[in-house]
């Protein structure tokens, strides 16, 4: 909280000293800290002191209390302050305020603050670096270590910052040419190796994020490979071995150890979308181990953010691979992390309810799934997440079979044939699958085949393996119902092979049941017996996991739909749901 003040303002220094003492006490005495800072205004301070006090109050209230409205008021006053040669207050306040807006799901309010700060800070490289890198599509660097950077670096950062704003605004078609230009600048720049590699990682993270946001899993592979190679290179460089003439010329938007975790994270995100679930689990384990080591030495809140995002992805892996009990325990782990950090909970409450909704589907608790998805929709303004939730909620209504009005209302909002709400290739392919699933249940098989073939076309184009497996087995089921056993077999066999590779337990269960019926219909008793044995094995694995999950005290989280997650959870007497819908 240190500030540059005139010697005559001894009263201010005294109040500031008291405020800092209370803030850093163990435990912190935030209420007294705030009182000391508020007392500054009683002395009719200079404009410089008033602006900095607004910044300090806004920062303390934001980071240590739940009084978000008052925090916002003070930060906005600090941003509006126009004091010559005192721009650091404005820039720091803009950085914190934009972060505050994003965490309050007020992205539209954050954009002009960021844009203005980036624009007016171009002649101040230190603050220009912070405003350019402080807010990213994947993470926020709360521990940024930035010094003066040269003109070329600032040009790259300015272009990257524009790319981030375009990503926030979902203008994905404009992002690609901008990032291409920025990549050329970074690659052609001849300068300090550490600075260059750090900028390259920053650039590649944005590029990979751009492709993943667009659901282009296959297209992202070359960029992801470059990013992985880049982090290997930067991990071999040492600051003390390649110091520039001016030590202040070093730029690090994240410490190298944090960058390593971030690369693991985007690799997990890619593996999840592609359906390489074993690979996703492997990289998640590596990242979580690295995070545990870092958290013992570093209290940077970005580490908890990384941990939650990794857990969110591994939970989805567990649900697909038939490890519901583990998924439930990891959901509970996220709840515990969010209880320790109100800001973390604000950022991830919608995702938590979404994960619980997916878990509810996996244990056939459809009423609870609907309640969880409904709660999630009320907590998010993020279009991709909203579309993902609506798609899964539509699948719940299809399985319930009696929610026609609500179902058609949802499907109108995620119509893949026109006016689809997001540009994600992956989500649009999933929307076609949902349409095919509905048509199948309604007996409109030709229409179902059209939708599913569109899903296959899109999923094959970008290696969306899980969607491919689901579409193949559903097409196989349709052909079986129509009596075309040969064509059904041509769909089900590759579906089973792909599902085994993922591995997707539900699709394997479904495929083995179809193979058993197909073999019987074709008079292949040995093949029918083998398929029946596979089906029995999958059924037993899923049933045992189902019982284990529903018996955990964490299963009661399915009833939590508002406020903070419950701290105490009572154990279940036994499973209260049926596996029948999966068999």
C-alpha cells in the first residue's frame, strides 16, 4: 500500500500505516483497515491522495470482502481520476476493475475499461504490458513480473491485447489474421531469448485458445505442438545466464513454472474435445502434481484457478469413462476450494452446477439434472457455456419424454441449421446430434439419419472422436430398427472400436447390446455370446460404480441449487437411483 506523498501529509502516512498493519495482521482485520482508509477522506486530501485511496479501498474491498458494490464504486472513481504524471493509479485501477467486471460476469463493462487502458498506456511500456497481459481468455496473471520492454515487444503486446479483446467479444473471424500478423512479428524479432520465448508462449496460448473456442480440435494440433516445444525450450533457459545489458528489458507475463501448468491445461482441454480421455487424465495428473508443489511455495490465486479448471475437465473425463464416484469426490474438492475463495466461487459456480447436472444424468437423476442445469443457466452469461448447458438440458428433456414444450423452446435457441448462437464447430456438431437423438425417439428415422450424418461429417472433419462414436452407434441402432442388419453392423463395429479407444463406457455398453442383438438376428450364436459377455461386464462395472457414487455423502450435492455449496454432507444409506436406463 506504499504511496508517494508529501512530507506535510503525516496524518495520511499514519492512517496508511495503521491500515496496512490491520490488513497484514494474522488474522487480518479488514474492517479496521477499511475504517482507516475511509478516514482519509475526512481530512480533505489532495486529488492525488484521494485517487490513490479510492484505489486502495476498492482493492481491499474487492479482494477481502463481499461488498462488491462499494468496491466497484471506489475503483471506478480511481479510474475516472485525471491527474497529470500520476497515471499509475488510473492504470492499476483499470486493471483491477476490468478483472472485477469479468468475475462479476460483466464482460461488456470490462471491454471499454481494458480498451481505454491499452490505448492510453502505449507510451508507458510498464503499464502497457500489464494492461495487455493482465486479462487473458484462459487465465489472469495476478503475479505479473514486468519491466520496461522495447518498442517491438510493445507492438506485439498491443496486437495480442487486441486479439484478447476480440476473443472476449467472440469475434473469432477477426482473431485469426490479427494473431497471424502478431506471430510474424514475434518470430522475426531478434532479442533476448527468454523474452522472445515468453512472448511466443503468450502468443501460442492465445492461438490455441482461439482454435479451441472455435471447436477446431484438428486444426489446433500444429499450434499446440509448437506450444509444447516452446515450453520445453523456455524451461531450459536461465535468467542469470542470459541477462540483457539492461536487466529491466526482461518480460515475463507468467513465471516459467506457471507457464508449464498452463500448457498442461490447454493440452487437457484439447484432449477432452478430441476424446483422448486417457491422455487428458495423464496430463491432468502431471499438472496437479506440479500445482501441489507450487502451492507450497506460492500463494498466487492463479494456481487455485488452474486447479479448478483442471478438475472441471478431469471430472468430465471420469463421467465418460465410468468413474462417477471419483468424479463426485472431485466435484466436492472444487466446492471446498470455492468455499475458501468467494471470487473463485463467483467465477466457477455455473460450471459447478453444470458438472453436477452431468453427474445427475450419469446416475439417472433427471429431475436433479434439470434443476442443476437451470441453476447454471442463471449464473452464466458466457455464450459457449450457455450453449453447452442448453444442449445437455435438451438431452434431459428428450429422455424424460414428456417435456415437449420446454424441449422445442430450447431447440429453437440452438438450431444448428441457422442462427446458431456460437461459432464453435464442436457445439454445432453436438446440436445436430441432439436433433438426431430427438428424431430417433420420435420414430422419424430418415430425419434422424440426416442430422446424424451431418454430425459425422463435422466430427470427422475435426477429429471429435466421442461425437463420432455416439453418432455411429445411434445410426447403427436406427438401421437395426429398420431391419438393415448389415448397415447396422457397419456402424456399430467402428463405434465400439472408437468407444474402446476413448474409452467411453456408456457407448461401449450401448454398442455391445446392439452387437448382441445383431448377432442373434443373423444367427451367429458365438458372436452373440461374446457380445453378451461384454455387455454383462460393462453393466457390472457401471452398476458397481453407480452404487459407490450414490452411497457417498457427496451425492447429496445434487440437491444444492443456490448459494454456497453445503459444508457438511450426510452419508447416503444406499443408491436411490436406477441404472435401468443405461442397460
